[in-house]
C-alpha cells in the first residue's frame, strides 16, 4: 500500500494529521522540559526553543507516531 497512490484527500489528511502530531509533540516536549515550571510561560517557551538540540526529538516523535498511526489505519482498512 503505497501512500503516493492514495487519493488527494487521503494524502491531505495524512499531512494534516502529521502536522497536528508535530504540534502535539512540541507541546509535550515543552511540558516535560524543566523550563515549563517558570512563572512566565511565554518567556519559558522562548528559553526552551532557543536550544534546538532539546526540541527536535519531540516533534519528530509526534510526526512519526501520527503518520504511522494513520498509515496503519489505512492499511487495516484496505485489508478488510
């Protein structure tokens, strides 16, 4: 089941779900960071986001998880 042969609607849904996964991964990474406990949340986010080494793992995990979840759902759906 090749995602490049999916309809445009399914490809768009995959892109949207993956983008949501990136945003959720970024939010979870920020919540789990030690900077989250600072009183000024926006300033804490700026401090946390200024360290790219600590950021990239969380959105990447969110992208991978949601993208694979949608792919698995499509795969199981086509098998039935």
